[in-house]
C-alpha cells in the first residue's frame, strides 16, 4: 500500500489530517516491503542474481549464409534460456554478442582483440577458414575457446594452441572422398580445378588436385579473385582442355556466377562445387535446367533426420525464412559450447576449454566431440548431384573412428 493511500484510508476529520514525522517514513517502507515479500515470495526470488553470460558470434554479417548462421545460433540461445540454467550455483542466461568481420582477416583480428576484453566466455566463429585462422592465435593467448562452425580447412587446427576447435570435418578428407567416388563412377580422365585464391579455396583445390593425380587424372589448375564475377579467362582454357569435370572451391555467390557462365558458353563439363549451394534457391538463381552439378559438403544430408527437420520448422517459425545450408552447424556449435559450460559448471574461460575436450553433444549434424588437436571426431560428408530439378544425395560418408 502506498503511504498516501494509507493516510487517506485512515483519515479522520475529527482528528485532522494524517501526519507522520519524516523520520518514521523509511521504517514504514521497510515494514511494507517485508510484508510484501512474505506474502509474495516471487518478489524475493526475483532479487536472486541472474547473471548474463556472453558468447561471441563472429561472421561476415553482410553474407546471407552467415546471417542465417547467426539466426541459428540465436535460436540455440533462446531455446537454452527457455529453461532455468545454473552454473556454479548461480542462475544464468545466455546472450549472443554478434560481430561482423566482413570475411576480412584484419577485421577478424581486431574483433578477436575486442572480444577477449569483454566478458564473453567463448566464441562461435569465425565463419571462414581464413578469418578463423587469423583470429586463432589471439584467442589462444587469451585462453578463450573458439569453435568455428564451418571453417573446414585442415590448416585451421594446425595453428599452435589448444583453444580452437573445428565444427566440421576437414577439407582434405572431403576431397579424398569426392575424388574416390567421382573417379570410379564417372570414369574421369581430365579435370580442371579453379580456386578462389582464398585460404580454404586454395587448400581444397590443392587436396583435390593431389588425389586426382594419384588416381591417374590429367589436371589443369587456374585461380580467380574472391571478388570476381568474370570467369571468361579460365573458361576459355576449359574449352580448349575439355575436362569431364570442373571443380570450383569458392563461395556460394561466385559458384552461381560460374555455373551460369559455363551454361552460357556451352561447356559440357560437369561442375563440382564446395560452397553452401545445396538449396532450391541456388538452382533458381542459376536458372537451372538439366546441367550435371555435384556438391560435396560437410555433415549429413540436410533433410536426412528428424532432428534436422524439427530444427527447420522451429527456424522457419522464428525467422520466417528457410535456414541456409550451413546454418545448422552454427546451431550445433552454440549448443556444444553451452554443453561444455554446463559440464564445467564454471564460467572460467580456461575451464570451458578443458571441458570442450571432454564434451559429447548429440547435435543435428551428429555427435560433437573433439580429438586432442581440436578436430571433430568421426565427421561426415554428403555428396549431392542434381536430378530432376533438385539436389539428390549420392553418397553419405562417415569418417572411421
């Protein structure tokens, strides 16, 4: 009851206006609060500390695929916060601290230095292999866990330190599986390899070329800029070389331009892609008709299990759009970090790193657990081919234990 209401209720005209010395007012307020807390325990409970725990998320947030990853990570945070969480006998809630590195290594380093000065306990990121590798030494020195959702360059986990973890299998293993399948099923003799000059693109191209030569294929290698939309120069060589297959190791937007250019120039070579292209939207973008496209990507088939389908439904309900092909890896990595925090029962950064080596989280893409070098245990890959105007699974590969 407010003090003025108390006075009004107890006002007696014969006794005059209600008056009280200002010295007694604090006492009255304390008594009223104690009574309210006794009758309404929730008021007292609300006073219990609810600590906000920051998890960094770093990606090029002008890239629609990376934005979808951020949304998937946010969904993981919201679903975790829907139930009470206690860490070290303290109620906590998680919050995503998003940062845009624009896929620029220098920006990635600046953001890493910023994040280690904040109260972020771990980082989901970065999105590209190049930026993940650039930032890794900074996180290592600060003793903060870095779990990269889609940095699948084998060079990432070769960076010195024990604080960086890979959310998907390595590119070298993927290229080995791709060459093995395609050489035996397509009877390839000539292949052309085009990389995008980025660290991951070059690393993938090197691996594919290595395994193709081992399989007895003749190879032709060309490079383009990560920013180019002009593939005329390498495709002129392709028309002369006449490969049965062209591999391109760039990102989704460039892959669409290349696919359109191959079609425009009347090149009959099959095309193998490695970016986030396995979606109906990609086929619409390239005005797909009957081209023979392949894609090798990390993880299980995107429509392959009930967990993934349920995630898709929740994602669409929350964000009113379909998740990008790689979004589920950001979701898994966020929940794996939270699982490690719970297992450590601590917000200490170094204890979280130690816990990540022990955690085993059953995610959308499979069980998330890590080898001593930070690589993912038993990663899986899926090889797709276009058929009847859609992507069809040709083979799912699970790395041996």
